């Protein structure tokens, strides 16, 4: 058994020595003495080794369609991930091996060790590389191979111009029109650059570049915050004139918000270790994702197991955001006047408007937060995620909605909250047993009285009978 397990271990080690191999097919161009061949569709394979290095193979390489060179294999390539793109560079001496077919037809094995200089970038889908094959010692030539097209880790860069204010020891400079650029990287992070930063119009600090910034989209505004140690580089002109490179690593605390049109950020540059100061930079003005918030006050009824509470005057807040979504907040919700549930907030509500009336419906899992006062008095935070089913209508003056709060997993109940009166659909509510002169059921048949819940035409008006 031990011998079998040892054999299996050796086999598995050999099997997994290379983690995975990717094959890339793209155009390859060869340049010698400044003259380039026509692009030729070629395949290069890249194997990821178990130690995290890579092995690049350009097999059966033929020069100018006539001279069979061989297999160019470069191993132990170190790569660095930069925003989702792996960048690599290595200079090695390699032995070019024979390609397929008759080994004597291939030039490579006769050349001995050949210096190669390889640089490139790769993702799971794409490879770009240059391979400089130095055959000057044997053929008096350097062969320059280019595979694919260069790629960038930057998706796009936006420039924002606004006022910048610097505050030191509680004293602020006059606003100065300044430009900050923000690059979106391929991995979804951002790089913010405040270049040629000059302090108080006199002290040339340098380029403040903060990379790998994570941002969260909140209703159309990207919010970000990061604390990093950075090296401030020299700005334009004489490098010796800039203070930043002399400071070494400098802690920066950056917070902000941005849209396609506007950037607001604060940059706290901690130079206390060198200059005994923290420099507070404010760029632009703060912004909000909120367009407006409306308060609706109306009767609220809670129904559990078919039994309803008396109507209770309640206020619900509806906030409209710049991305066109809404959030609905029923705060300090108390069940039956006794059980303190908490704040029921439903976000990212899509609404459809017709004839001035917005209709909405959403099914979400939410976390009910504590209301005002002692947080321990509120039940909601103990429930975890709670499914809610929200439907309703609203205009500027009135809100009608139903909120189905599914607490079956914890309290074995579904709580139905009804807020306001449904006057939007032309259907009114009526309690079973109330009298009416002329009554028709939904089929159009006249009846003497309302005997069961349903939809009826009462005195020419469509009504829901509960």
C-alpha cells in the first residue's frame, strides 16, 4: 500500500508541476534590419508553473517563411499583476530546439545558447509580447518578434478641474483652480493623480498618485476611501526642485465621491514624521446622490393571520436618487403597539411613471436596523436577513403601499403592512357588511347584498370588499 501511495504521489507531482496552459492565437511580425514581414497568424502557449512562474513557447518558428528556426521556449518567467494584467520581462540564454519533422531541417539546435530578451503582458484572453532573439554572434543579426497588440490596464481616464484648498494648522489657502485625473483600471480599481502639487504657491511638493482605490457605486455616485503609504515623485522641470522625493514613504488618507462630471475628495498628507505637519487638501465640493426626499403621512394597518390593527397615523419617507431609483423608509416600526421591530428600509426601488403616478414593486432581503433609543429594545437586528415584498403607487401628494414582511423563519409569521388608501387604480376599499343600494358582482350579476369578500360594483363604483 505504501509503495502504491508513493507511486501515486510521484505521478501527481509530475502531473501538476504545471498548473495550467493557455494557448493564444494572434498575428506575429518579424523585423530584421528595420524591415518587417507581413503579419502571420501564429500560436503561442503559456504554461503557469506550480511555483507561480511561467513558461512561454513559440514552437516551429520559421523565419520569413523559409528559414526553419525551431522551438523558442523561455521558462521561469516572473510576472506581476497590475490591475488584472500580468506584466513580465526577462533576459535569458536559451537553447532553441528542433521543431516538428526532420531535426536536421531546423537551424536552432546549431546555434548553441542564444540570448533572448522578452517582454509582455497577458490576461486570460490575450497575450502581447516582444521577443528579441540575439543571433549576432552566429548570423550577425538580431531578430525582433512581435506577437499580438499592446494592451493597457487603464480603461479610461477622466480629468476633473475644480477649486483646491490646502489647510495647515487650521489656516486655509485661497481656492486654486486645479486639475486631478482619475484613471479607471481594467480590474475596476482607480488611480487618482494630483500632479505638480505646490504648497502655498511656493513649496514644490510633486506628484501625488494614489492607486488601487476601491470604489462603491451608490445610486450613481462612486464613493471611495483608502489609507496608503505612497512615494511622492518629482513634478515637471528640474527634479531637484521638488520636495516629495526626499520625504520617502508618506501616509495619505483619501476619501471622496465622483461621477462622470464631478469629483470631490479630501487628501490628508501626513508629513508629521518629516515636516511635523499634516497637510489637508480639499478638492471640489461635496455631492449627494439624493434628488429629494418626500414625507408621506397616512394611516397604517398591520395584518397578521387575517386580523388587522386599528389604523395608526404614520410617516413614511421616500427618497429619490440621481440614478432614478428610490428608497422607502418606515422608521421605528412597532408591531401592535408593543413589539419594537425597527427601521424597515427598502433601497434600489425601480418605479414606472404613467400619467403622473409612479408604480413600483420589489422583492428583496433586507436587514432591519434598530430604531431610536436603546438598540437592545428593538427586535429587527436580531432577525438577520428578512424577505420583504413591497408594492405600491405614489405621486407628489400621496403614497399607497403594501409591505409583506416574511418572518416565518424566525417568528413563523408574515406581517402585512398597508399604508394609505389605494385611490390610484380607481378601486376603493369597503368593509364587508356595509350597505349599498345597487350592487353587482364582478360578472355583472346584480346581487342583493355583499356576502363575501371580493370585487363588486357598488353604486356604480368598483370596490374591494374585505
